[in-house]
């Protein structure tokens, strides 16, 4: 897909209720400009998928959608095979709907953990916290180094675009002069999402979350996708009165990467991992 065509995948995702960010298409394309695939019947797009290559070892499947009216005819399987062929030889991750786990297992995927979307409301007073700084004031290499343990291979091109996207609030938490956490808030079709949210302790995660939440208009919807195995993340959303929505199954084909779950409070994106 060309960059303008990626907007089609974003629109289809919105129609499915996935609530993409207003500027997701630009950053998703930047992650891997050849990673979005489209299946057509004649000139009509009927199926899409993203098969993103990260570095030399990792890939992620997302945006696996067949247009209503064209489902059940094998077009989804066709783009699935094309996407998986593009990622051959890599460990591949995805966030799939829970009831499709059995189908993904047929392609070699195994469950690693569950992610759940939580919804609350924004607002509150912006805290006076001298340890919280705009990520743009820090060297990008410092952010890249902090992010690296959370992702199986290089995602520098995506990350730079993600923290610099229009209207986003990207904050870092400093401790003893070093980065000890960061989070990104972005506007979506409905409300706002925080993702990722990484922090070295529950107290630091709370401070970052509160600072990001305060940048959301009072009463506006706020979403955070958390890895359910992390009790600290679950405690965070419950303290802020957030309610559980849908969940996904994080699955991997190949060796599942090791993730510092104790510092993992918010997923970057269900579509790109």
C-alpha cells in the first residue's frame, strides 16, 4: 500500500471499533513503508493486513481486516499468507481477538499473555513535578535505549515519529538524571489514548499517568491498554476508576521475547505491538 492507501486501513479499523489515533497512519507507515498489504478484486480493495518488519529478527501482524460483504470467500487467508511470507524467518507477534486463538495456533502462534483495554475519563490538575519533562528535551538516543528492553528489535523510525506526532504529549520521568519511565498521550477518533506507558516503579508510573491524564480535557474518554499479567498495571487502572473493555491475546510464532513485565504499564499499539 502507498502512504495514502494506509488511510484506508485506518478507516476500516475505525469502522471495526478499534478507535485509531488521529495521526496513526503517518507513524505506522514510517515504521515500515512496505509493511501494509492490500488485496483487491479488480480495482476494489477487499482485504488489508500489516506485516511490519523490525530490524532483522522481528515482525508484527496487524490490521487484518476483510471488508464486510467480501468475507468468507478466502480473501482474508490470501492476505494473511502474503503477510506471513513477508515475515518468514522472523519471530512474529500479534494482538488477536481472543476467540481466534485456535486459528492463530494453526499458523504456529502461541499465547504469551492477555492485554485489556481500560476506559476512564481525563482531567485533573497538572502536577508540579520537576522530575517529569517533555521527551523532546532529552536526547533521542536516551529514549531509544530506555525503550529497547520492551521491544524485540529496533523500532527507532517508528518511535521518533510516535513521540513527535502532531498534538501528542510525550513525557519522560527522570530519576537521578536518567530516564526512568515515559509515556505518550495522543488524540483518537474517540477520546485519547496513553501508550506506551513504561516506568521503573509503581510510584513513577502513577506520577506519569496522572500527568498525562491531566492533559486530557475534563470528562473526555481516556483509554489505556494494559498487559493483564502485570498486577501493578491493573492496580493503576482500578485506582483511577477505569473500566475494562475488550481484550486481546498477545501471541507469538517463534521464540517469545522476554519483556520486563514489572515495568510495563501500557501497550504502545495493538496494531504494531
